[in-house]
């Protein structure tokens, strides 16, 4: 069970700071790489970029690897995403600040193979890594009833709005986590950075002088957080049903149906929701479902029916919401069903076409310019994969750490598929 | 030419902060390892440890390597000292703060071999790396007339006395270096740390409650900075010569001779100094000699003769200073020479017997305890090897960067000789 609530909260906090946030739950490796490509394209000279990942990870020879939901065990090189390559790509966009935050384990794999070649960062500075834990150590979660909390992300959320240098925000997280008796001697925050200017995540965003190209790309990502309009559906029997929406992640949409007006001759109205095509419900597991309920409670006024629309990144066409109204006709006493459909197009991240990974194109940076501590834009991408049985838990009750099982194979980046996307610097 | 002045100044600044400093110039690999062993033995629970190195370095697979003066080119594994192993050893002493500062290049070696196994740090925090430059980049020196300055160390010296968190001191260095047009786009400071408590190099030192063992070890290192007493030598001819001493590094002693009283029947007195055994003068090169002169000017009141006693770490017995007085006897008009000898024992670091590397013994930590931001002691070791032709210079006039030549062989730590000194944690 991943600490969904925390990541959801982090997303809100980053939006308060002016970040254009895209948060993605449970991606496959191909989807992650596509999402990262899109994220990188949004970055530009002067922009502040932030990449956050919570889930399973590991480390070898100074490199961090993210494990996607479809990574078979034992891991093979092509199943991992190399963090250092993400930072390199961010830097190549000439960002004014590049931040990568990892709430993931960094257990070392045994080092019996030659590390494949990666390009080093250039000496231009303003890159910041915030690691939940140090080398060869685990990142813990506290499980408290139905809610699980990544300890690093919990403290991160407490401090991220501070208008001080991003490194100082991370130091506050480090000090708080350092005082937490649950992880004493088990987990310690590591901060690694080349911040040469006193940049803060709370720095103001320049709103003028953006290039057309940047505005276009920005629009695509703004769309990724735009909800379908709520709508009242009038059924022939006289019943009026409102369908409204809420986003939990950029790839998880909630649809709510509420009976607003009952007809003159109808009683015992109930509503069911379904979608065409049917999307998987990744929250059907016992733990996640409870977390979900908590969030639903926050998001809506006790609807008559809710539908979770997950994995929107897989959607290739329009999504249609089917509303089935069930009622008893007062005259006939018969239970009847009336249906209506509502086309909501490609909601949220579906609009970004992550299934279409563009291997060939290289994007050139637009000509923004950063002067002082004003960002030319802020973009954040949040990834969350299930820590599940792979990630150790610290339970408040017994505080038992369950280390991840050692695996035989080394994680390796897949040079063949990844390198073609690089914009080489020299 | 190494930036001797800066390292000398850093040594003074650290002493002002209460550090027991040992600074060592031009060590061979075996001498470096022996010095590091001694340094590690001085550390203990609650102590603040600081290791500084200026000279040639390189990086591979996330590890930094220090190149000793006797490292043949191309480098072989046994000629390099692995920085991460030093940090691990510091942590194993249960220090309250472990700082490693590297004013050295981090050019990457090609990664075509399997990195040998090193032990990871434990998740206990309060380790700080301050790198003059980022991955695969060079650390520059400014050469200004006879004086060469490591840019990182220059800014470090400007800020190190600040009584704020050590990470914030390093951030000031990073920001200053980031603004320096000489290294824009070439060098950027990297800070990597797990500082979980707000520790400062200026924190007060606890003066009570030290164990006997710690006091004994401490005494050995205090000795490493103790100068021989100055002495007046009375020659039979009536001339009085004062011999005094000054330490430039812990392994470089300066001896000064000054004629204090001329005899009644002597004139044209001159003095020459020599030592038994003869020690090499590593400052005889053209650039270093100039720097040396600047320092001498600071250290003494225009003596009649100076003698540089370098590489004291190689001294196995007592050092004898031979003072030859040359004068003209007023009656005979003959030029005469009278000699006196002065045994100064094992001055400075010679007292630490670095030539005797103790491979077998494991030291157990004493039972000091650190509460809050008070250190139970402070120990620093400064290493300086010649950057010489290996290290790129940035000249103020032409600002030309001369990259280090690429080398064929990979640096590797010599597991066989090093690992036996480890105190394994588990």
C-alpha cells in the first residue's frame, strides 16, 4: 500500500507554490519513461523542475533506480528507470533549478558487473537531490490504521511551503526525521546538491515574456489537471442526476453521481456508474480502499454513487460515463432502469497521450531567461508506485522493519531504448 | 604548484575553531594511509572529525580517489586512496560529525571494469562531503604571480569561521564560487550530506569527562604541532645565535638562525644551518620557493639563515640541527668556522611515527557521549599533494583551463592491503 494521502497532499502543496503538477499512480516502465519525456519537454531555460517519486527503488554504483509496477522479479535492466538520467535530461533543458526527491529504498545490489556508461551532469549547478534515506538503507512507512505514511514525505509536506532555500527545507525534513524514534539508526535523509544560487520552491513565477512554444507545451500539461465539467442529466422519468468529477492523481479520476430531483412518479432511486471502456480499479485492494474512502469523504458531499477511473494514461480514445438510473415506478410498482451516457473526452492525463512515446524527436529549448530568483515557470511530476510488499513498513504499534528481500540480478538502465532520447550536450 | 598558502591558512582557521589540526604535505600513499589510520584512532564518540584534501583526484562509479605523490602514471589501484573508505572509518568511530572536504578534480575514469566492493555507510547521519567541484569536472586554481589559490579553498577560508551549520558554510562557498566568473560553467561546488542535527564547526568543545584513552591519543596529536623550543647558542668566540622554529605544515618545519650578539673580536658573522640526517627540500622548485618566501616573511624577523625541514614523517630517529658560524677574527683577519649541534628530537609529526603503519591492531572507541551541539573534541587532518602539472590552472590573466590528460587505467582501491584495518560494524 502506497502512502497515497501524502502524495496527494504534496501535489496540492506544490500547486500552492505555483507548480504545474502532474501526479501519476502505478505506471509501467514504458509509461514512466513517456511521462518523464513529456515532463522534460515542458522544462526550459529558467524553469524550476521538480521530480518526485515514492515507491520501490534500489541503488548500484552511485546510481538510483526506480522500479515500475510491471517490473518482474528479479529485476532486469530494462525494468528500471535510472534517476541520474532524469536529472541529466532536466539539466539539458537549462532549468534554473532541478530537484529530484526520492521516497524510496536505496538498498545496494551486489556489484559484480560493469556499470554501463551514463553521461555526467555538466558543471552548471542548481541541481538538488533529496533522498529519503542514505546509501544501502531503506525508506520506511508508518502504517496507522488504514493510512500509510512515507516518513520522509510526511515531514516534507510539513516544511515544503517554507519560503527559504530548497536545501534548507530539506534540512528541516532531515532534522525532523532524525529526531523520529521510529527510524533512529535505520533511516537518515541525504541531501546532495550543487545549489549555487539561493533558490526556493516558493520563488515567484514570472508571468510575462514566455515564448509561444512554451505556452503551447504548458497548455498540454495544464489540461492534465483539468476536470470534466459537472453536468446535470435529465432522465425521461423526471429524475435529475448530477455527475461531477474530482482528480485524485492526474491519472485517477473520481466520478460522483447524485440524485438532485426525484420524478413525480418515481421512488427508491439509485444510480450506478460505469465507463466505456472499462478502466481497472487499482484501489480495490483492502488497504487502498480504506484510504480511498477517506479521500472521497473529503472530495464530495455524500454522493449516491462513485466510480474510480484509474490508469487514465492507457486511454486512447474518448471516455464515456454511463449512468444507470434505477427506480420504482409508483403506478406499475415495477423496478425500472433508464440509462444515459456522457462523453467526457480524454480527461486529465489521458490528454497527454503517454502511450505514444516519441523516440525520435528532439525538442529545442525556447529562449526564456532567468534573472535572480524568479522562475520562468514551475513544473513538477509526482510518481507513486505501490511500495506494497516490496517496501518495508514501520508500524506505529510494533515498529517492525521488514527489509526488502535481496535479489540476484543487477538493475541496469537499458541504454538501447533510452539513449536515443538524449539531447547530447557536446 | 599546490596552493600552500591557503592550506596553511585553513589550518590556522581550524585551530581557531578548536580543532586539533594535523596538516601534511606531499605524502606517499603508504604515508597517507598511515596518517589516516592515526587520524581515525583519534576520533571517538562525540568528536567532530574533519578531513581535508587538496591535490589531484579522480572519480569512478560514485567513489572519489586521492592520488598520492608516489602514484605512477597511469594510475594503478594500489596507488589511490578511496575517500568513501575514510568516511566509513570516521563513522565507525561514532563521531558526532564527520566532514570530508575535497579540493580536487573528479574527472571520471572510463567505467569498463567491475567496481570492487566497498562497505556502505550506516544510516546514522551527520556525514558531510564538501566537493570543490561536481562529478566529472575539474577543480581550478587561480595563479596570481607566485601565489596559487585553489578557488574552493579560497572561499572556504572566507567562511569557515562562521558559527552556522557546516552545510550552510559550504553553501556560502558554493554561492561565492558560483558567482566567480573565472569558473563559470567549469566548476560548481557539490555538497552531499546526512546532517540530521544542526552542527557547526564552531560548536564548543567539551573539556571535561574525557576518557584516559582519548586523552592519551590526543596528546600524541597535540605533540604533532608542538614546536621545538627556541634556544640561544653561545659560541666560544663570544657570538650568540638564536635558533627558533616555525611549522608550515605538521611535516614541514622551518628553522631560523639569528645572530643576537656579536663577539668582541669577531666581525662579518654569517650562519648556515643544516640537519642530520639531511631532509629533502620539497620547496626547491621555482614556484614553491616564491610562496615559501612569502610565508617566511610572515613567520620570522628577517633571520640570518633559514632551513626548511620537509618530509618529517620519514624521520625515524632524532633530528639534529647543525649551526655553523662563520666569522672573521679581528686579530688574525682569518675567516673561521665554529659549529654547534642541537638535538631537537622528533619534531612535529615525526613524533607520530607514520612510517610504522599498524596493520593488525583494532582500536575500540572510548565511551564519550555527545549531547546537543557540543563536541567531545575536534580533530582535523589536512592533506596537500602537488596539483602540479596534473591539476588544471585558471590564470587570472588568460583564464585558460588545461584539463588533466585522460588516463587508461582505472583507479581501484587495494582491498587486500586496506580492508584489514577496518573495524567492521556488523
